């Protein structure tokens, strides 16, 4: 650690005006300068901010991308999601490990390069993929991994390496340009628009008229829960306060989802306009975009677009980078993170529309919702609600990946059937579809007449198709591993219960599970669902519950008869061992 650490931190605190809500920014700056956040850095920062060192350490270790030990000047984060595994992630990982002389989770002392796993980086349509110092490298192969590792060992920076790969493909790549946004189908949202038209029309209306337009459109939040957008805005506007806030949830962390990546890359002005329209409706003058850490390569592009926006409009927007925590997609956890705390969900009520950011009334919507608001104000609510179903009006974006010939982003009206989807994406020998990521619904490809809408299959926008060559138990296992690792640990049922569910899946794979185990697991699923504080715990049982509903034979064929002697063998140390390992790992910030 540099000897000028104390002065660096003092200047940092002055730069951010001692605002504790900017703690994540300060931690990012420290890590980018020193490669990790040491105990000494924590002590100096806590002293300068006049907060408890224990509380600061507690916040630091909550987030996946903050390191408390030397983590390498170059950090490689491999996407280890289910889709990446099917695309060849294991071969890419093996190539990196062999060339760097380390295994996942270690740092090469000779070259100061760290190799780490991360569950999903929003690139399921072009994997296997990885982030190197948060720059995206897509379509990875073992051969490409070897080439990249050798260049990094020579001291070639990730940025220069990205440019080198661009020259190989006869074009110069700028930051983030290796990522492609393959748009397979456009409709209401993505069709050509007139820049500024939606915001201009909104500024000519009263706040009440804006809210009424959104009410007529029938727009529901595009994050997955589907709460009526107009209702959220009206509740916020009617809450008395000297300040209201507009927050954009750009923490697109559900594995298999990448639609917001397109909007952030190609349609940022449409997002800004939607936030400003919302501000007009609820009486807010300021907005914040909470951008997931995995998308920070988009920050230069977004900042340029925001500078142009600020020259034209008075509504102020700033961008806050997250630090890697799936649970921060839950709106109250996101608020905690924005305020420089652990991203743990708050107890509700009060709801954010009553007491949100800094205790003020706050509207939180996701990227697609704000963009859709812009188009509704531009084209009128009637054109929007002419599409869709009775309870699910309009179109929405879908991220399609998996065993299909046409992966990418599709804009379909609500009400589209599974049969239509499989045909349009050219699915290959489909067995199952994961609707809405791990927290969603696993259905059989034979359920062809089911529809994507709030009345039937609700989704946050991700659809992953699995062919008959895939191991469904492995998929369920990967999804449960995801929830075990992403649980914030606040609720005991979620913290410990998901570990038990994961152990059951492993027992099933090993053909060691009995019928009584399944019965106990179903009871635990109910407990976790009903007693968890936030959406993570309330949906973490879905990989098991929805698979059991659509593929009951998958479970019953692997179960073995209960022993007749009724002997109960229970090893407490073995039963809690995996949980203790995870807890210790999180405590040390590994």
C-alpha cells in the first residue's frame, strides 16, 4: 500500500464533500488506485467520515467486486452462469488457469493477475464472456483465452488488448464496442423515434395529465413485479415533501437478462427523457441511475450522452456505480446501497414512494419502464395499449439466449405464446424454457399454448431455452448455487434454507435423496417463500418448485425408497459445514 494513503483518502473525502451516501464511489476510487481496499484504508476512511470502522468494513465486504486482499492489478471475471457453462465456460476457465498458473479465486504472483468467477455479466447472448478490469471480452474460446493471458503477462493493458483484437477483425474497438446488440425484432419501443418529442409533449402537460396518460396506457413496471406505473407515481406525488427523487434501477442482475444493456448503449437519451418526464409528474428535480458494476464499461458513453442532455434540459441526473450484489435489484436494497450502506432490503412499510432515498418520496423504475414512458408520451397511450392483452398492455423487450439459432433482443407484444417464441428464435430440439431467470418459472417446451403476460407467465424479460441434451438437475443446481451466494444473509430462512435446498439437489444428483427428503424440502420452500423479507428469498425456491411442477419425473425417478428401519442419522457438523464455509468466505471478502 502506498505511503501517501492517508493524504489520498483525505483528498477523496473532500472531493465527495464528506457525503456518506457516496461511500461506494470512494471505495471504488481506492480500489482502482491501490488494487484493493486494505484494513489501513478502511481505518483512514472511517476516521475521515466519522463512522464506525466496523460498519464500514461490514459494507465493504457485502459487495462482490470489492476486494480486501491484494487481488491483482489485472482482474479477470469469468461469467459462470448456466448459459456460459453450456457455451464452453469450463474450457475457457481451464485455459486461463493453465496459462496463468493459478486456479479460480487466486492471484498470479508473477504477473499480478487475478482470476475470479461472477454469476452473470449481461452477455448471455454472446458467451462465453468475461470482464477484464471491467472491459467486456465476448465469444471466448480456449484459444482466445490463451492469447489474452499471454498478452496480459507481457504487460499489455486490457484496453490496448481490446484494440488489438479489434484490429484483428479489421476495425478499431473503443471501450465496450466488443459487445454487440443483436436486435431481432422491433416494435413500439424500438422503432424510429423523434428525439426529444416525448419530453417536449410532456412539458406541455400538467403533472396530473402526464399521470393520466400513463394510466390510460396501462403501463406496468417492466422489472417483473408489474406494479401499475401510474399508481406508483401518483402515490409519490401525493406524499408531501420539499424534495422528491427519481431513481432508475439499471442493476440488471437476473442471469440471462441483457435487454437493458441495449437501451443503455443505444438509447440513453430516451432513458434520460423518461426520467425527466417522471420528474415532471411527481415534482422531482433530480434523478439517479444505479448502474450495475458489470456495465461500468458503458459509463463513458452514458456520461457523454448525459452532458448533451444537461445542456438542453434542467432536470439533473447522476450515475452511481453498484459493486456487485444481485439483491440490490430489489428497490429498497438499492436505496440502501445508494446511501452508502449494505444493500439489505428494508422492512416495508414505509414504501419508497413515502420514504425512499434520504427519507424522501421516491419513484424507482427500471430502464425499460422509463424508455417506454418516453415513447408513450411521444406516440400517445392509445397506440401503446392497442397491443398486448387485457391485463398486460403494450410490448416489452425480451433477452433470448440458450440453445437457439437466433439469440438476441426481441420486442414482442404481451400475449405471445411459447410456440410462437420457439419458432421465431429457431429453437433446437427444445426441452425446457426458463422464463424470467432463476427466480422465474421453468416450463416444459410442450406447454406451447402458454402466454407471456401477467395473467400467465410473468417475466422480467429473460427467456433461456434448453435443449434435450441439457441436464436439468445441473441447471437447477446452478440456479440454487446462485441464490446461496447472492443471499444478503439478513433473513435466517433465506440464508440457511437455500443451503439446505442446494444440498437436496446434490443428494438427488447423487441418488441419495429419499421421499422424506423431498417432503422436508417442500416444507422448507414454503417457509423460505413466506418468511423472507425480499423478493430474493420469496422466489429462491422457484428452481425446485417450478421444475417439480413441469418435470415431476425428474425428481421421482431419482428418489430412492425410504429405509424401513427408520434409523435417523444426522451429522450436525456435516449439515452446517457448507453454510459455515460460505459465511466465512463472505466475512473475509473473498
